């Protein structure tokens, strides 16, 4: 029978092991991944690429893998993994075997390696046909059974769980990433989609990822050139790096978009970082003081009035984006044609 509660002896052992003293000699985590000179990845931590559908997130990840395979440079990335951490594991949860093989070939070509044989330090696992629990077990086994692992890519972290809006499931998954990275001293890079309606990562798992990841890269289509993809840091612990842009060349490989000029105008999007959890809660309690609200326009009117009364006035267009944001975060839910406040939301 599985023990659900630790006894005092086990807890005391963990309590003692968890303590850090000012006199301890602690080494800084080895820096292994860089972008334009800035650290984006260390051993013992995880990072992520985010972007909307068709933003070429996998092309971007292929460049990271290419740099790691040779401890070299590719696009804006460079890698410096220790000699005993040169193996790369790549887990894809979405694509067919044929398309996965194209990803492998692309990474190998970007690394300047021959394509007539598979690199000894690359293991690629295609998990599309598996259920989330099985995918987790396979990844866990792959990390544990493969020697000299330094980088693990999980292309489709959303597919490691059943419900991306389940707070408990999201927390357990992010804790699993921290467990894998810490226990094995590896770096994990994950891929997660952004919402179609705004630039927020999807669900509770997206919020957790933003809070715990070492670096979150945002991969987005250029607003001025349909053939160009921009890469920037939406959040980073180290010094921010200068964004770069790439396009796909005639050989189907990403290359730096020479001469491309970034549009420095900040996009007009609503960010959940604008208000704290308590500020949202105070406004929502006022908006839904009389219970559920029927009708989209009535809901937006109620939100506009409630947020304004709390000191956060929004125009009509902003309120529409606010409502979409609140529903994506499940802070409000729509049931039986009415909008209701969810006081148990996880922000």
C-alpha cells in the first residue's frame, strides 16, 4: 500500500537536507545555453519556447538542438555542455514519425553533421500515439536510462497532461520538470502554444511555466514580413538578449534574416501581469456580487464598471480583451449561457 503521509523520521531527514547555510560552499549552476551572449539555460533548470500556431516554434527548437549536438553555434544560439553532458533527448508529442524525421534531419543539417547516419548523441522519441501518463513514464525512463544526458527537449508539454486548466495536474507536471532537472543535473527545454486571442500561455500549466522557468522565449511571426519569425525573451532570469529574426531558406532551413528591422512598437495586448491576483479578485467580486450574468455585453459592462470602481478603468476594446483573458484563466466561466465568477481560480 502506498504511503500517503510521511512519518516524523522521514520528514526530519528532509527537513535537515533542505537547509542552506551562509557558510555552505555552493557552486553556481553550469551555464550551457546562450542566445546572443546571454544565458538562457543552465543545468538543473528548465526553459520554454512559446508561440502561436504556425509561428515556427519547432524550427527555433531545431536550432537549439543543433547548437547542443556540436557545442557550437546556430542562428542566435550557442551551447557549452560539459563533456559528460553531451547527449540530447528529444520527445515529440504531436507529429507523425515522418514529420519527426524531418525535424531530426533539419537539426542535423543545421549542425553541419552528415545525414547518412544518425548522431550517436541524439535520441529522438515520437510519443503521439501514447496517453499523457504513458508519455510521462517514457520520458522518465529515457532520462534515467540514458547516460551523459545534458539537454532534454519536450516538444508539446501540454500533451503530458489531460487538462491544462487543472491546477493540481499543472503543479505536479512543473514539479516533475524541476525533479528531473535537479536530480539529473540536466536542462529541459519545453514547447507550449500561446492562446489564439492574446499572447498569454495556455492554461494553468502556462502560468506555472512562466513562474518557474529560467527563460521563456517567445517565437512570433513578424507583423511586417510574413516570411520572417522573431525570437525574443518574454521572461528571463539572466540579462536580456537582443531579439533576432530568421526566415526559411530554399533548403527548408532557418537562417538569420539579414537586414531585417524590428518594429519597436509594443503590440496592444492585455497582459495578466498588469494586475495582481488580489486586484482581479476584488473587481470580480464586485462584478458578480449578484451572481451569474447573462449575455456577453452585460458581462462586459459589469466588468468595466467593477474594474473602474477599483481604480482600473478600461475602454470597450480593452474590456473585451479582459473578458477573454479572464475566461482563458478560468477566473470567469460560461455555463448555460451565463457568465459566472470562479473564486477558486489559480492565477
